RNA sequence: GGCCCCAUGGUCUAGUGGCCUAGGACAUCACCCUUUCAAGGUGGAAACCCGGGUUCGAAUCCCGGUGGGGUCACCA
């Protein structure tokens, strides 16, 4: 793909974790940039000093990296359009602010937040739109001076034309018209001198040469304001594309009470970056061929804004799990071992730094385990029998397969005997042959041998194929567990 | 409440006036496979929000209604 002039950005505010909605927005921007051979810029929108959260930027960058969404310019790597923290771009805003004030395109407003809040409430109560009433709009220089002398720090408001309208030509939604009458003179600089979102965003997108602004739909109604800023500044706006929101299963905005919402949480639950990325891609976008599972390269190749839908998508963890499970099953045993290690350690099955022998053991178990796991944590969970001997036997299973204690004990003894005759290291085919022979010899079904064994060895009634399981565990361990089960049966009899 | 966006099965979606007896995927149900559980395979049930237009013909275009969402901060 030839390099192009496409420049897009993801501009998170460091007030928390990387939310899946934000991750999806970042992903679409990234996909768009990569598809067009353009540039993906990361910019930190930290103009609200009161809402900064310790470690948030690191968390967000980390989440993005984990997902594989690499950026070409950003806070940590710099770039020609820097700095990439808005808090470091104050001189730029100051300059533009002065420019607008000098041209009387913006004016100082001395109303306090409290006064504004009161008036807003009054308006709301009276059924009127809670908009700024413009009382500082035409203050004379003398009046301004008087208020300033009174100790009031003004904010700066953009002078919005009272009539006319602003057209947003959205790449996804088409032409959306906003009447200026519905807008008010919004604040572009706070009393502390920091710019507000609508101003900083426009200034930065313009000065950073952003060509396409791809963001969540919640920003659509901000767009006319930003367009007004561009106009006042005499700058050319980017092309806008507002992607649909991601909603919770009850169609409300996604929040904590809906379970995992941040990328970090999904990561901690054992989801794979490939699974999450693939799922997120399918939320609001669909490939031409309709395939569900796409490697990143294919997404990049296929991604266009034309195929982004308009309706909000309800996030469905079931499908995420299904996709994740498919990616899990596509990994090699070695990759899976490495990925599962932290989860195994967290459950106390393995030390954080396992020995080569433990690793080798694990590599034998993982192919068995992954067939019934959709996440890394589920895989770890399913590995319990592998690392620890059963402390008890599943009650329902015991009621069925250990009903007659004496008989079960005898049968397990018989089983142990014939297993001892199988040459170590065990191969599952040999084990199966031994079971088949014994079942013929004893005149019982294979199941009558298999089920009690499984219960004795794992304590469970469900799990991987018994013979593969025993092969992975090894003769010493299996025999020891069989013996332990017989002792238990003797005790319980 | 004002403004704005949206509307295909439970969920994600394909569909851009005839190819639609509306396709795919997840979930669900049944069956098959089978030593259990999964995985896998096969099959089933399941949708164009409603009402008006336009048109020979509408899921597709227009209008209205309804419903959902977003936004109206010195947050982003």
C-alpha cells in the first residue's frame, strides 16, 4: 500500500482505564490508518487537571500495546506534530485564544460556575433549554475591567452566530444539520486558562494535520461546535466519521455493573488480544465476505468506513468467548503454555517461574485442556486435576461409580494391576488396549472401567479423554491416585 | 424537555427497489459422533417496530408515529 496523507488519531483522556468502547474507537482508527498506509497518532487529552488519574496514561498505552494497536506518533515516542499531551500544548491554545479574542470572535465571560448552574436549573424548571443567556456577550471594556477588578477570573466564550446553521458531513451518517439557534456561546477557555475539549480538540486536530476524525457517536453533537471553532480559526476541518456506540445487554450505556468493561479486565480474565480485537472489529463493522474470524492482516485489507454500520451494538460476551476459544485452539502448545502460565500461577498450580520439567509436563496437558476452554483462565481452571490430586470425589459421580465401595475398590485394584503391566512411558493407545482387554476378560463394558478410573484419578466426571489424560499424567502419578482412591473407598465403606 | 442519531431473529450483522420463500455468525433446541465434558458435524425454531405514501414492484425511497440511544458542564 502506498504511503498516503491519511492521518487519524485516538485521543483518550487519562481519567481511567481503557474502556472497550475506547478500544474499539482506537481499533477503527488504527485499521483505517493501516488500510490507507496513513499515520496513527496518539494524543492525551489531559486538560482537566482535576480529573487526572494516577497511572491512567500508562494503563491506556499498555492496553493499546497489548491489543497490538501500535501508533506512529504519540506521547512516548514523539513525532513531528508534538507535543502529544494537551497539557504541554498550552502555548498553542493561548496563541489561538488570543487570536480569537483580538478578532472579537471570542469574549470573556465573568459569570461564575455557581451562577451558571442556578440559571441552568431555572431554565430547566421553566421548561426552557438550559443554555447560556449571553449576558457577558456585549460588555463594554469598562464593564469588563470593573468585573476583573472585582477579582473575577473570566472564561472565554466563542461568539456563535445567532442564525444560520452548521452542516456536519459525516462519513457514516451523511449530512447532519445543526441550527445555530440551538447552540449557545460555549466556553473555549476555562478560568484557569486551560482550553475546553471542544476548543483543544479542534485546535489540535487542525495543527496536527488530522485528516479524518473517527470517534464515537456521542461526539456527534459536539461536532458543530468544533466546526465553529475551525471556522473562527480559519482552519480546515478533518472529515468526520461517528461510529456507533457499544451498549450493555440491557441497551444502556456500558458501566461497571455490567461486568468487565476495561481492556485490562478482559486481559485479566484470560481473553486473548486476537480474540478481543476480532470481536471488537465485528461490533459495528462487517467484512464483505461475511467471515467472522479474520486475522488482523485481513481486517486491515478489508476495513473501510463504508462498511461501518450506523446502529449501536449490544456487546455480547458469549460471542466474544466463542471467538476467543477459537483463537485459543489455534495457538501452538508452546504459545499456550506461555500465555497460560500467569493464570496457572495465580491459581496456585505452578510457581511463577516453573522448572523445565513442570513446563514439559504442562506442554503435554495443554492440548487436552484447550479443547474445553474459551479463556486462559478457564484453561487454568480446567487444569486443576493435572496439578493436584483429588481431595474429594464428585458426589454425583461417586454415587454412580463408587456406589458399591467394595466392588469399586476391587475393580480399581484390577485396573491398577493391568496398568502396571503397561510399559512406561505410557502411550494412550496402549492404555486403551489394556482397558479393552480387561473389559473383555471381565465381561464388563469399557465404560464400567473408564468412569470409575476418571473419578479416581481426577475426582471429576468430566474432562479430557481418559487415556490421553493418563498418558499426560504418567504412570507413577496415576497409580498413586488409584491407590489413594482405594484407600478412600476402604475408609468410606 | 430541546436538538441530534438510530431501528432486520435473544445478540452481532448481510442486504443500497426486483437476485429475499430475507443470508451468515453467536446463543438456543434436536440428532450424530463418543469413555464423560467439550470440540466437531447435521438439522430445527427464530427477524425486516407500526402506519401511511412513492412505485408495476419496497427490508431497501419519502412522511408520520413509536421505541432505543446520544447530547445539552469552567468533563472529555
